[in-house]
C-alpha cells in the first residue's frame, strides 16, 4: 500500500466516521448515556471504571518515555533494527494520538455526561478549557486503539485479540459515564489513524523492503 492509497483510505474513513459521529450525536449519545447512568450503582459501572485503567494517561506517558529510551539505546548499540523500529513505531503511534487528542479536546470543548445529568448541559463549548468539557475525543480510547493497532501491525497474529481489548476499553468509557459513544468513535479513529500513518512513515515500501 503506497502513500496515496493510505491517504485515500484515511479520507474515506474520516468521512464515514464524521457521518457516524453526527448520527450518534443527534440520535444515540444521550439515550445510551442515560442507559449507562441507570447502571451507575451496579457492578457494571465498577467494572467499567476498572477496565478504563488499562488506558490510563500517566501509565502510557511513562510507557512511551521508557520505550523511547529503550529504542534509542538499542538503536545506538545495534543500529536501526526491526526491534528498535517496532518500539519506535509503538511510541510514535501513541504519542501522536495523545497530542492530537489533547489539542482537539481543547478546541471542541464537549461537555462530559455528568454535566447532562447534573445541569442538563449537552453539546460543544469550544475552548471551554476545563476537564468537564474535554469529552471529545475520548483520550483513553485513542490511547488504547493506537497502542493495540500498533501491536497488531507489529504482530499480525495478535491483531484481532488486540482490537477486542481496545473495543472493550472504549466501551468501558461510556459505562463509566466519562464519555458519549461518539467520543469513543472519534478516539478510535484517531488512534487507528495515528498507528497506520506511523507505520506507513517507518515502512514506506512495506515491511519486507525495510
């Protein structure tokens, strides 16, 4: 797959994602958030909060930092091997997704679900600048999707199990009342796109010709 093909597929995926986000925002986000709210005192809610820890911001920050150090030392000692390139791909995928996500959260300023249930606030408030308006996209989702997509590209046999893990963690953010489904969808798109493009940049001619 060349750069042009990747760009075209990314554009088509972006259009499809935008349409789905619009439909979710208009017709499904609030009903599904209300369904999750009804489960707030159950084991489902507690389990969702626990599952969310798999994509904790601080954990991934340290993971990226450690990966960059290990990759750099390996590269200095052994040259740019497949191993060091894989580590770099993983770190680049997650770091780019996190940076993009943090910027977009600020720009869109979407109110989180708790504001709907406590104050009846729903929608976007650009540049609101506080945690309760950082719902779109889901940071946990983009972190886990970028990491699991990178893992699936590096180890193709783990692609589907890794995707399953990402889907479960993404869904947990809705059950934990931290995000709406459209936030999760956008986070997944950012994470997958970041990992695919990081792979394309590191392997412009495919893995077999690196």
